[in-house]
C-alpha cells in the first residue's frame, strides 16, 4: 500500500470510528505523526483528495480533514460541496431536510408539517400547492420535500426530482403538453420518434410544476385525468394508456383562487402560503443574513467582517424580492468589497452596499461619510448573538400554548424559572447590532 493510500485509509477510519468534532485527530499534523510521514506530504495528499471530492476540508484554525464517503455513511446526507469555511458550516450538512430551512421551527413550522404530510400520505402522496411571492424559497421548499421523501423511504433512492417552469411555455401550450405527456412518432411535423414526457421521467419520484398559473386552461384540464387515476395519453396516441406514479408539487406567485381553474384546485387538497421576508420574525432575518454571509465567506476563502452600519442597513431594508433579492444583494456587496481590498480578509462597509440603498440620502452625506467611523466585527459574532434568544422565544410559544390549554401551565412555570436564570446570566447584547 502506498503512503497516499495509507493516509486515505487512516482518515477514513478516523472519520468512521470517532465523533465528528473539532479534534486534532482530524488534522494533517496528527496524521503525519501517526503514520511517520512529513506534514507537507500528508497535506498534499489530503488536498489532492479535496480536488477529486473524496476528502472534506474545514478551513478553520487548525484545518480539519474528513473522509467524504464516511461522513455520508454516518450522516445519511447528500453533501453540498466539500470545502467549508467553518466547522459550523460542515455540521450544518448533518441537518436533515427541513431542519436546514431557517424558520422550520418558527414561521415555517405549520408549512413544514403540511409538506411532510403531503409527501408521506399513502399510497402516492397528496398534490400540494406552494403559494408565495417571488424569492420566498418555493423551489427550495419543493426540493426539500423531495429530500424528505427520499430519507423517509416513501420513494426509491433512484427516483427523480423533475422540475418544469410553466412560464417558459406560456405562449406554446402544445409544446408543454408534449413535454409533459410525451409524444409518438408522427404526432406533429418534427416528431420523428416516440418520446417519453416529464411525467414518465418522474415516475416514482416528484414532478414540480413551477409558475403553474401560466398554464393555459386546456393544459390544466389535461392534468385532471392523470391526477385522478394516474394514467394519461401521449400526444398523437389516444388509444394507449400510460401510467406514472409521481408526487405532484405546484407553485405559484399568483393567488390560486384567481389564477387557476376551480376544477384543478379541487384536486389539490393542500395549499401552503410562504410568507414574504418582511412578514417573518426579525430573528429569522438575522439568521438568513448570517447564513448567506457565511456561504460567501466559504466561497471566497476570506475571513469576513461587516460594519455595524452595513449590518443594521441590511436588517432595516425591505427586500421586495425577498430572500432571492437579499441573496443577490449580499453577493453584489461582497463583489464590491473585493474590488477595494487585497488582504486575506473581506471588510463590508456601508458604502459597499448597492447604490439603491441610499436613494433617500443626499450625495453630500455619502461623500463625507468615513469608513473609519464604522465599527467592524466578524460575521461569526452574529451567530453568537442569535443562540440565547431562541430559548426565550420558545418559552413565549409554550406560554401561549398553556393559556390555550395545550400545555401544562405548572410545568411551563417551572421551565420559566430555569430559563430566566440562564437567560439572566448570559452575556446577550443584541442591541449592539441594532
């Protein structure tokens, strides 16, 4: 066995046999000492493994390495990338399905429960409509439902998530019909051979119809029989019936009651409304900003700092495009910050934000504004500010349930004594960011 293979086998063994934590046994230095190899050689091998995606790397101090296949086996998850800026980002991969959604136990809790029910209902789930403004995360929610169904074993591991944006076919309903149901040779001029449709490809999995309000009435009607019986005709073949068992998820930015046929809505027993960003709790907006900044820090490979003014401006601004706009704004802000800096850190100041943030501020005020007057802090300080607040919010929820008879009031009182004691002794200083 070569020294390279020895390194890979040892890191795999350590990943499988030990708790995944910030432990020196996952460092190149400890591996080198144990295997009697030079640290530079071990680091080279591990970074080569990073390139072929067999190794997971955490760019903290010190740097940690893990075997990717062993992590997947231990956590039963699909990895999003294999290089992370912090250990917390790596551990976030361990979260299953809906737990990864900010607000899953807050403003989205009722939505999550209904999504789970739609996926798990026997025998083939229930059609579900996701309604919400642009940028609120409807596609992410649909993908998460698919992941949940996979991990719950209600669909097979080789099942597909098939997505179609109906707005692309708004002016060509015939093409959408052909793409959905498939066609036979000669069905129309360019149909030179039989072809399966998306409904067939999604058999056993999930078919996601986004912007479903763009479907013409005739397209909606052709879905009825499939939704009722799971059978359909291919275009050009009205004699043979085809079958598919796929779970259906619909999404729209328009009010379903106004935009869709009532006969289609009757076949969709569950509708969930995803709130806009301005209607979600401030704590969740803080978490979203932190998560998005952390993702950019990981991508750029630079320690990121943000000024108090820039952060409070993000918090106060109303993003009409919701989370999608917030994400793009943070990317644009980081890009502008990179132009002005060349160090190993990235500092985000107020003036790095896009110009439309300052439409109500006079140009003279901006010209005289000094970056030196802004207090900078690591973006990871944001996470520390969030943690102690969550138990207090959970206590409020329990208190409300107690008044409504859903919780034992005496138990809630006992829990509150412990909570107040812990909360009072903590060093929470949420105000520093406001």
